[in-house]
C-alpha cells in the first residue's frame, strides 16, 4: 500500500478510440498515479458509479458525439455531489463535436461542470501539470491505495468447437428473418429490385478492380465521406467525382456502427439539410434501401460501405440490396480495434453471415461482391507483420466461405522503404497462402491507407504528408488508395477539404514516376517481413486443428497475435511497438512473439539505438514522442526515412 492520486480514465458512448487512453495510462502510472482504465463504449453512469473512489475523472470522446451521451451531465453531477462531499476533478477531451465551434463548445461544457475541456491534443506532461494545479486548488491530497493488478485476457472455453464451414442455408434463412425484422428499414430488403440496382457493370467494384489491375492503371483513389442526409451525401460524392474520385463510399456514423440506430436517427433529425452534419457518417439503417438506391443511381462509379464494429449484418443487407458492391470488415479487423466486450466467437458468427450473404448474391444473381479487410487496425505504430497475418487469415476464411473478390490493406506508417515492402509482402503472401489452401478462385487486390494516426496540425505539413504519402502508395504498386485531407487535425473534412486531398493525391501519383527508391533496403525489409509472417502463420496453423479461424482466436489467447492499443478484453495488450531512428516501426518486446533469435535481436538493437540517441531508458518517453511528434509537427519532413532521429 502506498499514497497516490487516483485517476479514472475512459471514453463515452459509441467512440472506439483507445490509443490516447493507453498512453495516458502509461504516462500517469510512471508518474506515480493510481490509474484505472475502463476502456471504450461507456455511459456517463459508468463514471459516476466509480467516481467516489477516484480524485480525477478523465472522459474521452473522439468521434464528435459528446452531446449525444453527456447531455444530462449537469444533472448527473449535481446528484453525485449531493451524495459525495469529497472534491473531484472532471476533465473532458477529444474531438468533441462535429458541428459546434471549438470555443462555444468549451464554454458550454465548462458551465456544465467540467474543470477542463480539451478539444485539441495536449501533451501528457502539460496535462499532468494542469491536473496537479487543480488538485492544489481544490485541496485534494494523495490517498492510500493498493497496487492495481493487470486484467487477465479472457479465456474462451468453447474455442474447440470453431470451424471454417459456412452457415447452412436454413440457418442463414432463419437468422436473416430476425435481422431484417430488427429495424423498420430492414423490411425494405425483401422488396428491393436487386437486379436493377446492380445492373450497370461499371458500377461493380470487382469489375473496376479487375480492369485496373489488368491494365496497370494508376492507383484508384477513394476518399472517406459520410453525412446525415442522403441529398447532402449525393452532393458531396458528385462534387468529388468531378475532382478526381474513382470510387464512392460512405463511412457509417458512429452510432450506427454500434447498432444504436435510435441515436443515429436523433442525429439526422438534429441536422438541417444543407447544413453541417450532426453525425460523423452516413446512417444506412436510418435511410434504408431507398437511401442507398438514391446514392447509387446518382453516381457513375462503384459504391462501397465502410463501417467499423463487429456486427454490421443489417447495414450490409441494406447496402447490398440498394446497390453497394463492396463491403469492408472481418471477424478480427472489425472486432479487436473497435470493440471492448464482444467475443471473437460472436464476431466470427456475424462475419460468417456476411460472407454467406456475399455468396448468396453470387449464387442467386451472379453478382460478385468485393470483400475488403481493414488492415490499419488501431492505426498507430503498427509493425506490418501482425496486420499482414490478420489480412491473410481473414482472406483464407472468406475465400473458404465463397468470396470471389478480396482486397487486403495496410496503413502507411511513415518509413517509405518499410511501407513499400509491407504492401508488396501483403499481396505476395496473401496470394501464396490462398494458393496453398487451394483457393484459386479469388482475385486479390491491395488497399493503401494514407497515414491514419494523428495528423500534423500545421496545414502545410499536412499537405506535404499527403503528397508524399501518395508517392509512397504509387511506388508500392497498390491497387487502391484511401485518401486523407490537410485539415484532419482540426475538423471533420468538408467536401472542399476532401477535394484538396484528392488533388494532392493525384499530384503525388504523377510525381512517383520521377522518384527513385532504394530497392536494396526495400528487399531487406521484405525478407524480414516474410520471415516474421511465415513464423506467425505457422504458429496459427499449429493451433488451428483444421480451422484457420480457431487457430487465430487461440493465437490471440496466447499472445501470438496481439494488437497494440486494442480496446478488446480478448487482446493481451502486451506487445509494444515504437519507431527506430529511421522512423520504421519495430517491436520493443519481440520476445513476446515466436520469432527466431536473429529477428528478436534485430528489433531489440533497433530500439536500443533509438533510446541511446534520445538518451532515455524509459519506453514511455519514446512511445509518447512517437504518438505525438507528427501532430506536433516535430519532424523534418515526410517520409521519415533517414532523419526521424538524428
């Protein structure tokens, strides 16, 4: 037992972001605080019910929906204070509103009872200084506390029952009836004219990807969009098509991602048509098949739905019926980075349904639906090996279940040689393992995501990052490129912001023709990655006993698969990554994985060199720098090869 300040950290509502909370937990524990993290997807009462035993409460919301979940905070705080006499500090931080100005929002929430509101990133050191001052002002002293025991990864007792078999037709029929009856617009699927909605060949994603790949076309360009109303979404996609968009898509709003459709409907009702959207995406279940049909009929290119949580069966039923020809997600990539409590067994069941649905479209209508996996995972400091392996596992499973068109993806990390090597290895190894399993019927294309972590808050640097990111993507040979905008650090992008991102991307792709890369270094990175991927996949197969899905879930239980910064209680969260002196991502503790000694020594030496250069022995310091240096503009130029740490 010792004395320490007690800190409670968590996010509220439908927000899935967990990286910042992980860093805060590490930083404040190293500073001597007693820290309890309750993770993502909490309601306000989860904080108030625990607040009595803490001195400070940090609430996070990164998706702009704070108003949906904290509107009763003043009343809740008054009730709490009537029952608790000891003073508390309440902090709120994140990307808090998609609609209201920053100054107005901060003033309003300070009046609601928060002691500090931070809508922009703040360093852990500055946050700690502010918190200590607030403790002093309110007379809060350290308390006696017990050491916190780390939570154990939950074991799944029935994992031995898992197989890679598709759902039976009867099971699919019964489940489908329940899903389509779960929300009013689901009933529209039964009456949709599916043949008509999928009748135009050039609007099919598989057709476009196949043409692009066979003709060595430049990378296809795809921005992220999503607003509350269908008419406004059509206006955005039509405008961006004129600015160079190749593939249209929507991001599902955060409330719909969590199947909280009434909250999504509330967001639509609170948004005036033609005005700034209250939602951070397009709510497919609210608008139904008719909404998707309106979008598909208004555009002249393929339409994809992108979401981000374990269960999107209703969303994808509606989307495909309306004419969408591409779906993103998988039982791993839409679970571990996004969700806290859902079991991998549940997620597997949900995604077997999606793959059965994709196969149903092919068998009944001869429509090939593209299946894409979210390779960026938690987006931050992702050494490519784990994402590549997860892509491969999901590709094998979907192909076994009937998928004909597969897209595997990764996010740029910032070292050009490593990023190019990763994309090349991703495609090569996916094809190799599909062939090894006798799954020769699938087309395989790649998706390159421009840098997905916190963006530079200097717009000029942000634009330069997008330009050079586009060069890297083009040099990698990717089929498709997901774009970003120069205002990522400041606001939800407008259609004009997206257009600027598209223009920078097109320019970068053209400049790539004049760019030279050191193929020797790229090949060295490829050799390393292939060894690591083969080792991990071999370990998964050893655990599989005939089922790649079973092997993957067991690999998570044993920490062979481990996603840094994952919010899932089914992830060990023991694997740590950081940049080396050249900005490439390495494993800080590679001994957690079943690698040979030479690979373990390589990663350890790279991290040792980095810590020596920065004159530190604390992992938190280099990790904190890596997670904040880009958005603080504290780097020379992009990409980072050769000059991240001098």
